[in-house]
C-alpha cells in the first residue's frame, strides 16, 4: 500500500530532496509497484509523480490519460503538447537539487536502471543531481509483509519436499528399469508443485553429469538424457504459492546415484558448502552487531572461500539474488562479480545464497534462501542445510 509519510521519512534519512517516479508503457515496473498501479493498467502515455521530502506530491499526466494517478495524493498537472511536458517537468522540479530516480551510473546496476537515458538527460538539464533510487525501491517494493513471509514459508515446505520426490523417483526407476531421465524428474517435480498449490514461471533444472556444470542448463531443450547408477545429479527448483502477491522459494541440491559418494564430488561439495556457510555467517554477524551490510560484502565473503581453495575461476556467477514475487526480485543481490552491489541488505527482504563450482565434468551448487525479519533475526529457509551430497541409492 502506498505510504506517503513513510516515503518522505526515507527521503529525509537519505538526504534526498525528492523522488521522481516515471513510467512509459510499463517501462518502469518498479515505479508502478511503488505507486500501486494494477498490472493491467498499462496506459500509453508518459507520467511523472514527484514526491518531495516535505509537502504534497505533484502528478504530471497526459490529457487523454489524466486519471492515471488519481488514486494517489497530490495536485495534478495535465499536459498535451511536448513543449508543455518539458515546461511542466522543470516546474515540478523547481527548488530541488538531489532527486532519486530508477537510474544507475554507467553499467553498474541494470536492476535499478528503468528510466531511459534521454529522460535522465533532460532532468539533469534542469539542474538536478540524479541519485540512484536503489535503497528506496527496496524499502517500498522489495520488502515483504507478514502475509508474504508466511507464503514463502508455505512454499518452502513443498520446495523442500520436492527433493524427496526427485530422489525417490530416480532410485525407483534406476532399480526397476536401469535408468531415470532428466525430463522425467523435472515433470515429477512440476506435478508435485501442482498437487500442492504452487506455481512457477519456468520448470526446474535437472542436470546430470556435465549438464550440472552449466549454471543455466535447459533441461529437455536438446533432448532427454538418461540418469543411471554412478551419475551425479543437480536439481535447481523454484516455486511460489499460486495466489496474488506470493513470493518464491528457490533451492538447489545435489545427489549421486549410488550408495556412497566418490571423493571427487564430495571434495567439491565441501568447498561449496563452506562458502555458502561463510555468506550466511557474514549476514548473521552484521545483524548481530547492528552494522549496515551491503550486497558486495556477502559475495566477497563467499567467493573468498572458493578462491582460497583454488577454484575461483569456476565460480562464474554472483553469490545470490533478491527474491520476491519474481524469483529474481528487485532488492539487493549478493554480488561483487557481475555488479558491485552497493544496496543495503535490508530487513524484511529475502535473497538466495548459492555458490557453485562448475567443472567440465560436473558442477556443484548449494542454494538456500535467507530472510531477515523486522527484528533483524536472520532466517535460513527451505529445510535443513545440505551437509553432504545425497547418496540416492543408500537413502531411497
């Protein structure tokens, strides 16, 4: 729900004069969510909504869509001609110096950058310093309320139990017919989600052998692959409750089709698990000390473990991503590889921790989710941490 008082308090804390929210035909999904615009309320004309640190907001809307922001507080300016649009932007920004927008300098953070370069240039030409709105967006779009936290916990029960379904199917089919397959396991997981009221934007990754060494392997895209005794298997799955505003649970685990796990796999898993645990500890320690924490710091702590073990070149993605109504959400990522994530790791936000080592023959990833509640308590969700590769034929 749009909360003007809370937004203005945040502007004061961040020493910003205003927040200028802009959208054109759905180009800025972050602004639309902050402004409580319905997904099907698209529109075809530009609008601006200027929220000052003090006083009433100002809406700038096109004449044929003059009611687009009527549900929000503040006065309204209506434009038709482009000349009036430019004059009106200058007018609503008058008196401001530091203004937040969905912008990030250079190629630093595409998750924030939702406003086109021309609009940024014009706002700057008005004498404005444009400041990235990353932490503002987190506060009002990436944070969860109590219902969403409950939906995550509910989803996590079923994403966790999906591994029982996957490992048991592999064991049963290998014993009965000599093999299972990537697609068969993927379908069993999707059936499990459906039975338990979960939905997902994309089926899970099931990768055997060298396929597990591809972080974004597309199961079934180039045909099915059999899973036999002696194979290493990675399963990455994500889902949420099938209801409005629900949020995702996102997990990755690994198994070996045998009764004992060879040292080749166990050694790599041990390094990955240690890196995962170092990331979790970094978050826990920062919150225990009431110290501000930024996403790049979590990535550094995790990545250092893998680099110290000599496998740094095989850890080819960030440590984790924000989680929300999309599995890749709009809050801070745990990243100092693809971007230097300067956004704060905030309360009431959730993110994955998922280090991996990807070798030509196989890849190991261990993924859990971390939620920080309103009191600063750090929750690791999705069942017990995986402490060893699952010996599938010994346990199922």
